[in-house]
C-alpha cells in the first residue's frame, strides 16, 4: 500500500470525529463545530444551528463567539453576546442614519443632531467594549478546550517524579 493511500484512509477514518472541533470556511460562510453554520446575509451574519434556531449578528466575530459560548454551554455568555451585538448594531445604524440627516441640514437642527450623535457614539463605544470583553471570554473557553491537546511533554510542578506527562 502506498503512503498516499494510507494517508487517505487515515483521513477518511479521522475527519468525521474532528468535525465537532474545527471551523471550516464554506464558500461565503463557515461551518463551525459540525453544529453551526455562519453565512453572510444582507442583514448581517446569520447563525443557523442544527436544532433549528437561527440568529443574526452584526459581525462574524460576534457570531463565532456566540457559537463558541453555546458549544461550551456558557449560555449566559452566549445570551449576553447576542444582546450586546444587537445593541451595537442598532446603535451603529442609528449613528449612520443621524449622520446622513446631519449632512443635509444646517443651523440649530444640525447642532441638535450632532449632540445626539455624539451621545450615541459614546453609548456605542461602551457597548463595543463590553462586547469585546465577552468575545475575549469565549477565546478563553475555546483555548480551555484545547488544554489536553496542547499539553507540553516534560516535568511539571504537579509531576515532580520526573516522569514525562503527555
């Protein structure tokens, strides 16, 4: 048997088991952990779950973070990501709309619109900061899942006998 045949057989045997742990680019979207599908839409990034649930996110980053939180059963974190992303998208759209109005007006009305836009920009920045914190939390959960796969070989503080840990 040729080495390429061995590799092909090994891949056929192992790939189905790995699908639950990988993120695969799929045309205009992603297949995530064999359970989620993220596709770009006119309204944002749509996440579809094999169970039938679907939701729309403003960014692919938020959509992927939601998938990671859901996969790791961090349901409160997933819910918070979803809500913060909705608020961030709403505020971004509101700011763009008000800026469009401001460009077409002048005088006192312009000052009023600019004041409202600056307040919305502050709110948007605060929401974006909270969303970034949540996304960083999902990075932790994702990396935590890889602990066993990335363990270093060698002596560790918990393994003082000098035996190599795997």
